């Protein structure tokens, strides 16, 4: 019997508005869009931020075209969660079928999401109107507490605390459970309970981590967002196994997200900061949650050989120091062969010896672990780092 495995891809992780600032490229600048492929091939898309365009450009029909359509859950109607819709190319292809789920907004009334489509594509905001979208589209309304099944998977919605309302979703698949709780502010007893229900025993809790705990208490109180600390508390309380910090503030540089992640990891064992291109597999034997980072972002090209000393933290949290050879190097990053298994999204100190005009020179760089693959030699892993200095 094959083991059921689900695959969760992050296409957009930024909150509020897209960013193209180079200081934010490592975590990514597209607004919320996630894709979950359940073990039975059911394709579920969470939110339609600008990340949806990327998903569309790498489009693969669900289950090789055998599954009856794609299911798209929209949490709410703020720009950052709907802005990718007109740019999602599969909507313009005749044989595709999409089932959209969202709530009836009191500001829009019946068919809220359909109205959002029409408004976004009305002239003069967009050059073509809805009639150009030839894919089949079905719209369903959901309310907090509603649930339905698609294939072998159960989807439940709950209200979260956010201006003009926002739904959180819990998706139970045979491989494991994912709770998606973006755009929510703690402090409302009823909605805090909703969050716990969504996240109860979940394998993955994706929680809003836009602000620092200090901001959340002071200048950003009432803005409808959360912090890494509140995410840790919620994960602990609900017994969620892995926490993913999500909806990064557009003003948060990669360095700031690094620091947020570091603090969260001091308080909770399994935490990742959502990163554009990151893929998490759920249900693999021996390691129920595995994260992978995108390879394309770290163009590793130069063939070279540098002796290097690497200091870092292992996956188990222990400090290590190792002498090795750096094989591929570019200005952005390097591929390093190591016997130790460093933690994904942790920092390595890489000291390299490079031949210079006055003999061998020592070069100190800070590398951030973006990927880990099987190494070329037995007992080694190939660690991709991006230099952050
Ligand atoms: Zn948002
Ligand atoms: Zn919002």
C-alpha cells in the first residue's frame, strides 16, 4: 500500500501589498496564494493574491486532468487576497473548471465573490471583461462553521477576527491536516476559540505573523493581524505540530523575518517562515513534515574549489563546526557539502580561503540555508546557501 502524501506549495506569502524591494526577495514579495495537492489528487488553492499568477504560469491540471476541477478557497476580499484573479491564465482556458468558495459580505450581498470578479475586470480597471474568461466557474457561499468534502478531504471554515470579516480554513486529508489562518488578530475570545478549533492537532498551522509582539500591543493594535508569539501560543494550545509564519509585513526585510523566525524557534520546536517557492510535503514515512526551498532562486554556477570552515546549528539544535570544500559559488550563494545536517532557514558562518594577490586570504560570509539535498558523497548532504552579507 502506498503512503498518502499531500503537497503544500507557497506561491505568495507577503501581506497587504506586493513588494519588489531587493531586501525582501529571499522570502518573496507576492501576496497570499497557497496550493495543496491532496493524496487523491484534489487540488485546493488558498487565496488569490498575486502569487496566483505564478501558479497559473506553471499550471498543471489537477490529477493530470482527471480530477473534476480545482477548488479555490478565498478567505476575504482585501486586495492582497484577490488581486491575482485577472492574471490567472487558466481562467481563460475553456476546458478548465474552478469551484470558488467564500462568504457573503454584508457590503456586497449575494454572489459576493462573483461581484468581486466583475468589479476587478470592469472598465477602465482592466482591458478585457469577464466574457474573456472561458473556464467554467462555480461560486459557493460559505459561513463560519460550514464544512464540505471533496474527494477524501474535509474542508471546514471558521470566522477569524479581521476588519470586514475573514474565514480561516481547516483541510483534513488522509496524509494530514492543514490549518490556514491568515489575517486574524488575537484578543476576541470567540474568534480565538475558532482559531484553536481550526488548528486542533493540525500537522501544519499557517498563521498570520505580520507584526512583532510589541507592534501588536501598541501601534498596530486593531489592524487585524497577529505575531509570531501569538502563533506559537495558538500552536501550543491547539497541539499543532508545525507552525508556519505567514503574511509577512511589506516593510519587513528578509533580515527582519530572519529575526522573527529565530525568536519563534526559541519558543517552539518546529517553525518555518513562509517563503515563496517553499514546498512542504506532509505524511512522508519517518518524517511527517518536510520542507523544501526553491532551487531556481539560488543560481549556483561557478565551478570552483575553496577550502572552508562552516559553523552552524544542526537540525537537532546543536552547534557544529566542520572543515569542507566549497564547490559551487556565485556572488549570491554557494553549494556546500557537509556531514552535518543544518536546519533549513538557519544561518551558517562560512569562512573560506581564497587565493588573493598577497597569497591566501580568508573570507567570512554569512550564509542562509535555502535548500538541502542528498550529497554527492555518501554520508554528506549538499547544502545550498544564499549569502546575506
Ligand atoms: Zn491580507
Ligand atoms: Zn485582510
